[in-house]
C-alpha cells in the first residue's frame, strides 16, 4: 500500500493551522501506534491514508471475511444514493458524524451537485481526518462546509461543537448521517441514547440516514471480526435487523425501510455488481422526524 501518507513525524507538537483552520500532521498526534477504524475503512476502499498498524489490522479482518472490502464499497455507494435522495427531497443541511478519511466524491460533493446552496457539517474523532479536512471544506461558493473533531459517544459535545461553527441552522430541517458508525458503539456506550440525543436537537422534517454491519448472515465470522477490532483497541458490536431497526423507532421510515444497503433504492451501476446477502452484511435505512 505504500509508505505512511502524511508528511511530518506524527508525534505531536505545538498547535498550528493553515488559513482554513486545518491542522497539519506535525501539529497533531495521529495515533500511529494503534489501528483506527476510519483508516482501516480507507484501506478497504483502496485508499492510501493509513499506516502499517492499520493495514495489519485490516488484513487480519480480510483473512476472516474477504468480503469486508465489498461491505465498504456498498456502504460508500449507499451513502451517495441516500444523501442525493435527501437533497432531492429539499433537505439543504447535513451533519455527517463518523466522516472518515475524505474520499471523493464526499458528501458535500453529492448534495451540492443537487443544490449548490447545501450546507454540510462533518464530524470525526480520528486526528488524521483533521489533517485532511481541507478536502472536506472545498464546497460550492453558494453553500458552506465545516469540520469539527468530536466523539460521537458524547452527543452533547458533538452538538455544541457543530453549533459553535455556525454552519448549521438548527431551526431548519437537517439530515443526520450515521454511516458505518454505530457498530463501533457497543451497548455499554448507549448507542440508542446517542441517536435519540442527536435527533432530539433537530426540528420535525429532519432525517436520519444510517448504515450498520450485521452478523445475521454469518454470525461466526462477524463475531471473529468484532473480536479482532476489540483486541486492537476499537470496541465493536454488530446488530440484527431488529436491533438496527430500533434506531428508527421514533421516526417514520422511508421506503423500502431497513434493508441490505445494496437494496436501498438501487441505481444502475451504483454498486459492486451482483453480491450475496452474506457479502453485503450491512443494513441501511432513512427515516423522517415527525
């Protein structure tokens, strides 16, 4: 996969930022001593923004379940379809929690293609996303994009950081994206409470879009994957269809409901081709707040 992609030693240092407020590698601790789920996801997608420790962990997962790269691609194309559909419904504000490494097209590229005035707020807790955040801030002149570093399991802090940026107007509808995030929030971190807290801050007419890995089609492999992540410092928990559907309990699901991600409003050429349910192992859905 090549050498470490970020210039600088990644060992931290005095704070500093460019004209956009984006810090560089020499200014932040990149956590190169421990794998991170966002960088492993980047590896699954064929990206280069990952380190040896991430590649070793990702290869361990691939040995257990080679289709994990298909899961990542299905998730990415689902995100593109879902946010485009939301923008076509008239949503003009988006909050993307668990952004991951910027991979073009990014969420703002999709929604601002539908309407240039869309505003997008990105949130992640991986410091390397901060380093590359300039790729998340290149939106249209008519719209606005922003990025904050925050932990999804502290939804009050997430909301405070977003509000401080002034990109999102909480008096207007917002689409909240939680894509491939909640399987990294085990039950002891109150994932349902996290979602409820975030959605409670949004006005009626707002939406939730999420995707979530499942062990429904290969429980043994997915338990081994969970154990692999957990041993390397990233707690994880896959969930059943009923458990994923529960995230939408207080909302009105849009058709076709909670389904495997490749079956959510599929478009010709928008996925990795013919794949089995086991290879996808990812539920997704979009719902509207009453």
